[in-house]
C-alpha cells in the first residue's frame, strides 16, 4: 500500500522544493557571471560600435562619441598590423598546438604501458612546469635563450663555434612556442593519462591474446577511446593559443624582434591603453572572442564526440 | 594521481610471458619508452634546475662560469631580492598568496553550489544556465580583461585589490567540473533519504552533498589557485601601484627595468627561483588529491 501512496507525496515535495533552492544555490555564480562576464561582453560589443566623430563640420567641429556602425570592425580587419599579428599567431599556433598535444599523448601512452621504469618520476617531472607561471617560464627560457647566459652558447663557444641567438631570426617562433609547449605538455598529459587509466584493462587483454602488439593496442584501441579527452585538450590548447599575451610580452626586453603588436592581444592592449582607442580595441576583442567561439564550435561539431557530456 | 591508478591484473604479465614472442623484443619495448619518458622529464626539469643553480651565482659569476656550476652568491642574492624596493618582493609574494588563496577558496564555494544545483535539481532555465556556462568555458577570458577594466574604473574599483580578486571568483570551468563531479559523486537516493528524514535543501547540501564533493572541490581549488597565481594580464591591466602587484607582474617589471643592467638580471633570476619553489612544493605535496580524471570523466557524460 505504501508503495502506492508514497510516490505522489515525494513528487509533490520535489516539485515544491525544486524551485527556490536551486536558484539560491546558483545566485552567487549568476551574479558574478552577469557582473564579470555578461556585462563586460555587452559593454565591449557596445563600445565596438561607437567611435569619435567630428560633429558640426568646419574648423570648429568638436569630436564627440557617436554610433559608427561597423567602422571599427572594418578598421580592425583592414589594418595590416592586425592581419600580420593574426598571421604570426597562426604560425605560433601551428607549432605549439600539435606539438603540445602530440607530446602529451605520447607521454600518456608511454606511462600507460606495462613495465615502464621510472614512470612515477617522469610523470611528476613532466607535470612540474604546470606550476610555473607563464611569466616565470618565459624568464627561465629567456635566460636559456639569451646568448650571454645560455648554456648552449657556453658549450658552443668552448668548441669554437659562435653563439646561437634564437631570439632573432627564424628561430623566434619555435622559441616562443617552446615556452607554451613546455608549460602545457604536463597538464594535457595528465588529463589524457587519467582517461587512459579509466579504460578497463580487460579491453586490452583480448587484444593481447590475439597477438596485438602494444603499438597496435595504442593505435587501434587507446587513441580512439581517449579521443573525447583529446578533443577537449585540443580545444583548451587552441583557446590558450588565441589568447597568448604574457610570453611574448615578457620576452620583449630580451629581443627587438617582438613588436608592440606581435600578436592580436598585444595590439588590443596597445590600442586601448597606449593609443586610447577603446572602440578599436573593443572591436578587435569581440572579433577575437567570436573567432574563438566559432573555431571551438566547429571543432566540437567536426569531432561529434559529445565532449561536454550534456548534448 | 596515485589514487586513480588501477593495478593491472597479474594475469596479464603471465600471459605475455607465455606467448611465443621472443623475450628480448618485449624487454626492448620497455626500455625505449622509459628512455623517451626520461628525456621528457629532463626537458621539463632543465629550466627549473638552471634557474635554481643560476640563483646561487653572483652577478659576475652569472656570465663567466659554466651555467650548471653553482656559484657563491646565494645569500647575497637573497638579501638583494628582499631588500629591493623596501621589501617589494615579499609584498608581491603576499599579494599573490592573497589573490590566489582567497580567490580560489571563494571560487570553489561558488562553483560547488552552482554545479550542485545544475546537477541535482530540475528547474526552468537549467538548460539555458548550462549553455551560458559552456559559452563561458569556450570564451577566451583574457579578452574580457579590457572591458572589465573599463567598467571597474567607472565604479572606481580599478587599481584596488577587489579589481583583481572579484573577476577571479567566477570560473565557468569550475562550475562545469563541479557539475560533473556532483552527478557522479552525490547519489540522488541519499539526498531523498535525508529529505524524508526532514532535512531541508540547505541541510541536504551542507551535511550530505558537500562532504561527498570534497575531492572535486580540492581539484577545483587547486586548478583555480594555480590559475590565479599564474595570471598576468588581469593584474597587469587593473593595478598601477607597484606595491599591489602579484609576483608575475612584479617580476615582469623587474625584468623590463633590468634590460641591459646585469645586476637586475640576477635579481630577476633569484626572484623567479623563489617564486617557483612554493608552488612546485604545493603541487608535489597535493598531487595525490588532484582528481584530474574529473576533466576527462566529464567527457563520457
């Protein structure tokens, strides 16, 4: 009998309770979300359509703020410096993202092999750079690159060769990308490794009985099974790449080749604070954010892996 | 991390040994991976070791002796570092600790409550809230820094501790992780049982759900702590008073001023070394509590 009478009571309670409580739990997050994400985005979008225009005409016209439509976007996208910055960002990303993910996946697969020696030590060591702030990582690598303090130069000079200056010339891109790779491999490796560990071992046993080598198992079973984690790490690596700022900025005192507008975010910063052109900076920010969103959604769609759980 | 490693069944190794495949091949297969991993470990450790060694050198030794040969200037360098600008370095370290510590604790609580509500309640607008958070995860947070600064200066908060602390309290990724963890760690039956015993929603959350979510909360806390500690652009934009800088911005200004002045180089080096040590130590101590499988765990839905 109780089985018949209980459920309606519970359902009633549930319906009554489940209105107020969840909103209260969400309230702090919602307020912060609105204040520090939604309103700034809205404000940036608003600013990106505003600009200074001469009003009144003639020599006595006053500059005043007004709606300028898409002018700022046109200005941003026809600016050769921004386009060059995007180009540099692309070169940097093409080096940094695949190498970060490739190395992370390689290390994760190797850690997951049976009979690997020193796995614990290697795992911890590779993870350590994650705890090093980007600015400090850049300082470390900067000193390792700088001919006057580099161990590479020290060795080269002892064997009679000149110093190697990676901060000037074609080596600059790999040099900057290397800092991001160094900082990112460990974290991505751990994500991939933990998801490899989540695969039940009996999945491999059948393959091993069939005579599959560890290479076959990695390539045919493990990589497809961790594909969702790979998509997610790829996504974060991509988002991280689009907002690279601290590393090139910190390297600037060490090399003359990193301009004030080396990557888009540096240019946005210059437009906003050095040139006081907030509208142009806002338009570039909105374009960069939209670009990131579009690329992320395309990546998620292409891989179709329901990577975020709720589809 | 050691808590999530599941031991392979012992049978696997025996079966492998029974196989007709010659043993040397399998042994070589185990050596090559170890070598590659050790090379990876060296790649990651060399810059850290370098800065620790370089921090022991006096400014003249820095440019003359072999890079990996310890010097004699450690005590002097440390003295210089903490004497710089009337003890600014210690102030920066304290600022970083306050930003990261307070920010991460508050963010963890906010995220846990929100993630729990999203995971365990059905209410109108849940889907909208979820997509808003997803959008927040994908949005490059750094592009927000400039509009955040402009708004902060409008309400007169720019240049204060609050201007750096407040934006760190909301982490869409933290909420996402909390939701994933609440789905898997808090059984609905247990919540129902507590409700039948007369507990209200607040009590169910505090006494039933919260203890179950602690491992997830530790992970969110650590991710957010490291994230705030490593943040550069936000404090760089928001703050103008050098005494309020966190370590990242402080070391950056030290280096900018030091370009061309070798004595400030050794200051930046010892400053980097000292800045790394607490965070690396914290990671090594706490790594067993990291549940980074959460991040990948959320993928399977």
